């Protein structure tokens, strides 16, 4: 059996791997929370507001509660392409809590931070499914999808027709995670929060993925045509299709058991 090992303690490490390999997922932004805050009177190009990070989601009846972190005392806005906007204000510690009604249709939101006249849009897209039924996920072109709902150890398979990435979450403190893709054995290295992801090389082309005692079967990239963004059933999970910067992206989100 062929063996390969990919280290991935951070998203930045995964980005370096993709750039070195020339993979199509190289649009990944190194940090999930963006740059540092803008200092008063600092006009340098690198000084900018911290983009918001959605860290948790909870559906309670007809309400969705989102929480996360951003720049202290910043205004957090989640916008849809149709014009709907939901806002909250971060506290002195940068933590924020936002509540909204469960959407009747799938809702695709782009987070941004507003401080004074400055706005810092996030590269992420937040998916909240219709009726709160289904996976709630943070999508990022070129980066790993983060599941905010109850998800299996494999939370997502991201693909852009050139490369695939496996991503998920383990219990904190897990040092290594054996992963088998087809006939290829790999190991993931979760970070301190238990988040892990692996960019698959061309040798790991199988659709059957074994993690622990669970087998996942990737249903494929899906059709290139059709409306975007969209969410559709595919195998034992949901396929999410959206476009970022003109490039088609997909994420397969396996069902929780």
C-alpha cells in the first residue's frame, strides 16, 4: 500500500503546500481572521480592519444564533446578494453574537467588518440552509470548508476540478488522524482546536475514504452548469456549488449520523 504524509497544522501550511504543488486550490487566504486592526493615524497599506470570523452556530426553534470574533467594537454585517443584511456590534473583547430568524430559503451571506468609514469584507461565505435543516458551513474558495453544525469526522471535501481537499474536526488533543483514500494511506495532524485538512495529491484519486470505522464515498464534482450558488443532495450528503472570482467551487458535506 502506497504511503504519503501531509502535514497541516494551519491553513497557511496548506496554502504553501498547494502553491508548491501548483494546485488549483491555491487561492486560499492564509488566515481565517484576516489582517490586524488598523492603528489610529496609520495609513500604511497593511493596516486594515480585522475581518469577522464566524465560529459557532446554533438553531433554536425559529432562531439562528451566530457567534464569533472581530475587531473590538466593530460593526459586523452579514449581507446577501439579494440585499438582506444582518448586523451586530462586537464587544471590547471583539466577541459578537448575532441572532436572526431561520431562513425560508437557503441563505448565502458575506461577512464584513465596519469601523468608521472603513469596511473589511471577509473572503468567506456563510451558508445557512432553509429551515435550519442541513449543514451550516463557512465556505472559502481555495480554503477548507468549516462546518458549524454537528458534523462527522470528515466535515467536507472541497474541489475545484483540479484538486481535492479533505477537512474536518477531531476532539482537541488529537495528535494524528489516519486517513485512507482508495489505496493510499495518509495522516492528518489536527491543530490545537482539532481542525484538520489535507490537500490530496494525484496519487490519492480514489472516491472511497476511510477514517476510523466510517467509510465516506465522494459523489464527484457534479454538473458544471446550473444555478449558482446552490445546494443539492449528492450521495450521503449535500453538494454545495458556488462561484468565487469566476471559478466554480464545490464542497461535499457528508451527513452526520
